């Protein structure tokens, strides 16, 4: 649905109604006309919002399916090694979270409010404890294939509702695509909303989101827009020396388009990944000291970052309040107010603080 067009048409009808009423009310007392018109305008605004349907808590946009209202998000782990590209479904999530793992490569967590809107997505890979912890911030059901020893411990200790591709479920949610077999079996795993939903039902996980987690992210009203004071037409940052990104603002659609090195970042359908909101969140990344090279992002610490949208940016602070298993993501402006973003999809970059000096905004 084209919501901008729907809003425009509704407002036009409302304006026409107000003008018609004004004509029929000629000769009435001025104070009576003013009072009645104000009441009509307020009523129209309320009706317009209701007519747009259900708001997606991960995007602030309207049109969420009735079946998905109040449901827990689904969080899917997708790899980003060169052999995995182009990945399936990267342009589809409401929120895409990316962070560094062993060897300086990155891994991603794709968040969806509506399980039925998840297309073919993957390659799905193993869990890392930091991504488990981030999914807990949204009370999400965690979907992966395999796990590090730290992620396994966290999932079990915190009682995280998860679907693991190395386990046998009936019906199963995890499949292999032989068209990627030449890249290695580990790069062939995928799923979709239909499969995930069926398995979640079979294992009888709680599907209603916990109280207090209904709207972790904050958004301005659908007919408003936030433009941070500082100009940001381009931003570049890096997770490591081998994972360098840039994003370029497109004034025509108000989206930031992503590049990995000098190449446009696209999914398997050829869609150039783009976002309404970009959150660069710095965190202290330390080695776990094991032979696998696992890292810890220290997400429990207070950190800084940037909010980028509509051609502008502002500095922010962020943290996770509460224990690891019951924390929520809290993002604030420098004046202490909660950050409210523009409705739309969001990219969250968990960038090592050691790489902060490599960030460039213009």
C-alpha cells in the first residue's frame, strides 16, 4: 500500500469537508464557527490515524497485519563472508543489526515484526552471544544454525526461545539450497516465514511480546519528519580493516544506500540495500582469548554513537538497562531525551570503539 498517497488523499478530503462546513455556517457567530471547525479537525486527525491500520513497532510505519499485532519479533542470524554473498532477503527486515565477529568479518541479525513477511532468508549461520543478547533487547525469538560455546551457554542460561538448524524439529524450519553447494555446504542454509512460524507453533514458544517490550524503538508521528541539525549526505565507517562500509543519501527517496568497499551492497534479488534510519553504535570489542578468535562486544557498557536520517546526523548515547536477559535498548539524545526516529527501516551498526576514528561524515 502507498501510505503517503493514502495520507495525502485523506487529508485532501478532510480539508474539502472543512471548507464546505465553513460555507454552510456563514452567518453563525464567529466563536461558534471556530469551535466547531477545531473539533472537526481533531476528529479527522484521529480517524486518519486509525484508518492507516496497525503500526509496526520496529519501523513506526502503518500497515502491520492484524495477525502480527502484539507478537514477538523474529531475529534471524545471517552470515556475511564473501562466499555467502549475495545473501537471500537482506533487503527485507524491519531492522538489520550488524557487528564484528572473529577474524574481523561481520555477522548480521535480521529483525521482523511479522513472521509472515519473512521471505527466503540466509545463509543462516551460527549464533554469537552478543547477537543473542541484542535479540533479548527486543524479546525476539532467535533463529540460527549452530552456536559458539558462549552463545550456547547464554541461550541455555537465559532460557532464550530459539530455533537451531542443527536440531531436528517436526516440522523443520531449516533447509539447504543446492544451488550454493559449490560455495560450501555451510553457505546453503535458509528458511522463510512459513517454515519458521510452523516450527514455532510446534515447539509451543510464547508468541506474545513481554510487557514493556511492545515498542523498544521510538518514532515520530507518521506525518512528521526529523532532520538532525548536522549535515550527513555521506558516512563511512569500518568494523575492521577488511570490513569497510559507506552510505550515501538519496534526496529523491530519503534513503541511505549502502556500499561495501566501492561496491553497491545488494541481496540475491539485486536490491541495493537502503535505509531510512542509520544508527552507528560504538562498543568496546575485546578478544575472548580462545583458539576460535571469538570476541565480546561489551554491550552492557554505556556507549556513544550517531543517529543519521533525512540528510542529517546527531550524536547520541546508548545502553542496555537491566540484566542481560531482561534488558532493553535505550538510545538518548545528548540532552537526555529519548531518541525518536523517522518511520522506516533501520540499520544498526555495532562498530568497535577502536575503529571510531575511521568514521567520516560529510
